[in-house]
């Protein structure tokens, strides 16, 4: 099996090569699929490096006061309630838009209804290939909250190499 480091390069390129029309179609499908799915807080993510565009969904969730976004603190993710995507976010060291802690209250993990998880690739066993830092695996190991891998249908693969610390997702939504 191809090592994860090589798979990351390959899948990052595949994701980045998707045409604008596919990206737009998937972003619209994401809003439609999740519009009424969760009734409480949803931990989403800020799209980066060619990920499916979450901004339209995040705007809807923020308007409904249900948007949670992660912030990297040390080697873990903290969860924050975000009300305004324009004023409540700032770029992290990696350029990912994260909550400004002074503007966005931290929310306990047990208040989260669903976790939307980004990835480079997703397999039929609900494993995901991330960037290898382990932030989401540590978060998913902390609490039994429904997790949904979010991406493009072009990110599907039969099988990924897994490590003992890799946590499978509960579901995937590939659009």
C-alpha cells in the first residue's frame, strides 16, 4: 500500500484540480444536505487548500446561532461558537480561518450535536486521510458525537492505510 505521505500529495492534487463548476455544485449540495439535518450545534470547519466550500453552510449555521468552529490550541482543537464569519475569524499560522477566542465563547464538546470532518480522501470503511497532525482523531476519541466526513465524491477510495490512532467516521457525505 502507498505510504500516507505520498497519498496526501496525490489526493491534495486531485482535490485542487477539480473544476469550478464541480466545486460550486458540491458546495450547494452541502447546504441542501445539511440544512435541517442537525437541530443543535454543528462543529463545521473553514475550508482550505481546495476543500469543499463550507462558507455558505457556515453562514447559514451562524445566522441560526448553531455554528461551531475549531481552533488549534497546542495539540488539540477547542470549539467556539461563531456568530459572524466576517468579524469573528482570523487566519491561523497555517492560513486557516479560526475563531478569535476573545469574540467567540468556547463550547464544551458534550454540547456538540454533529462534527463535520474534512479530509483528503475517504474510504468505504469510513476512514479518512487527513494532513497527519491528528487533531480530529484526538477530538473524535474524546466523545461519542456523530461524525460526518465531508468532501467531493472524487475523494472516494476503496481502502486507506490506517494507524492504531485513526478513528473511523460515523458517516461520509461526499458530493
